[in-house]
C-alpha cells in the first residue's frame, strides 16, 4: 500500500472538485467518504494486528492536513472518526489496566477497531445545547439496565449524524448532577436508538452534515469504553484527540487558502497603471506591495501553525500525557484556529470581492476557517489553559474556565 500521506494528497483534488456542491446543499460528502474508505484510510490508526495501518498521531496530522486541502468539511469528518479509533488504539494495554479497564474492554476495543479496518466509520457525540462540549456538565444520562445500559438524551451537534456506523457518546451517570460525576463513553451503533434530528444550515463546515442526535438506546455492557468515569480522565490526561486533532484540519485549510489565493492573484486581470488608455494585465495585483505583504504574512503564520502542530504530534507520539505535551496540544489548536481564520480573511481582502463569489473556493474556505476558533475547545479556552500553565497556577483551582 502507498504511503497514507501520498494517498491523501492524491485524493485531495477529487475532494476539491466536489466541495462546492456539498457545501451548497449542506450535504454529507458521501462520495468523498467512499473514496477515503476505498483507499483504506479509515484503518489509518488501527493496529496492524487488527488489519489496520498502525499509524501514529503524527501520521494522522499529515493525512488530515492533506485531506483538508481538498475539503475542510470532509477532513473534519475524517478527524471525528480518527478521534475514536486513535483514542482507542493509542492507550497502551498496561496503562489501560492501570486506569482500571477490565479485561473485557480489550476484546470490545479490538472489535471496534477491526470494524474500522473493514470500513466502518465512527463519529463523536458530545455537544449539547446550553453546555456545549463541556463534559462535566452534560445532561445525556446512562443507567444500568438488563445487563447493559440505557442511554437517554439529545446531542445538539454531531458531525455525520445519520450517516455513520456508530457514535462515541458521552453521558453522565443517572442521578448525578455534580461536576465530578461519572462521565463515561459508550460506542452506540447506528439504528433506532440513535436518530438524527433537525436541520443543518450553518455558515461554515456545511458539508459535515452535523445534525442533532436523539438517544434512547439500550446497549450491551461491552458498549462501555474502558470503565465508568473515563471521559473526563482522558480529556485532561490525554487531550490530543479532543484538541490537536482539530488543529490538523485547520492548518490544512489555511494551506489551501494560501494556494488558492496565489492562484487567484496570478491569474486575475487588473489595471496596473493609471490613465484611460491603461490595459488590464494578468497578475497585476501581485505588483502591489500590500498584496505581497499579506501573502508573505500568511505564509509565515501558516508555517508557524504547522510547526506547532508537528511539535505537538511529535510529543504526543513520544511522551503522551506529560504536562509539556498537553501544553503543546493546546498551542497547536489555538494557533491553527486563529491562523486559519485570520489569514483567510486577509487573503480575501488581498484578492478583492471577486474571491468572495460562489462557487469560488476562497469564499467557502473563508467560511469554513471561521469555525476553527470556536470549535471546542475554543481559542479563548485554549489561551486560558496556556495562560494558567504559564503563570504556574493549578489546572483546576487556578482558573474559573474548565476546558471540559
């Protein structure tokens, strides 16, 4: 099999060709996902012993960046799937046992990962109305029932809702309203117990088809991921799949914005010199120092965000869970979200109103990029996390902002 990054780079132009249509309809990009599945990328993070490619976080980051250069929304859906498979595959057996995972967990985990290697696609169902993605205050609940669990609640936003094979659902133990309640993860299969609801008509990331998800599901005991109370523990101890995985999408989106802006500026005809007899010339805007400066700043900002992401990925693969690794994870998300938003806006200004016309790619990228800074954890939350650490304050008592 070819290198996964090379595969993603080859897929990106096909994703780009379809992106405008899926964006216009706010439709699930089925053909994109079919291509990703056929190429074997859904198995990217599945261990080789289970039929996967055995990739690590740094490999995921490069693949996601490449896919995002074709379609940010499709890359974001891939990210959600990778967040499930990567988190399951990335916790060593010894650590899982130390954390309290029962032996049955390992068989359940392997079954989920093997299905991904066979083409199953998963999503993440955390976000709820009025609380967002803060795990500690979720209202969806679960209770033991008939040897398994009953899960009840409603998620307001779930990327790919109604189109996936299963959902990683976060829920709190029934009857517990405190912030330290048991918040657990369950893998809920698609079906009658997990029903997509509502419409999806947002500003950006329209092709993620992120509708709501109503849950009234009875699941077997092995649907519980690890053990009860694992969700918050993982969110704080190993945050990469809830934080830096998004960064890869938005760095790739920023790279795409720059590439399209350069193409637009080189190809656009404009009058370069004053006077009634002046003739339009192709690429005339590139002679403006202000335009070149915007392109130059974009190049520098994107490279800084990419370097921060690659450093975070390197640390995740070498030293997961260490304080400096987790700070690098939050830095990557903060920079990626802000840079994608800032440079896409700046480049659209450099290119002029023509760049904001549909179905031009820059207009769509501009809207998609605007979502990066507000996707959880938002840029403000990431900055507070980093500021708390830099000031030497306690992660929990030193701030009134809990990321999760």
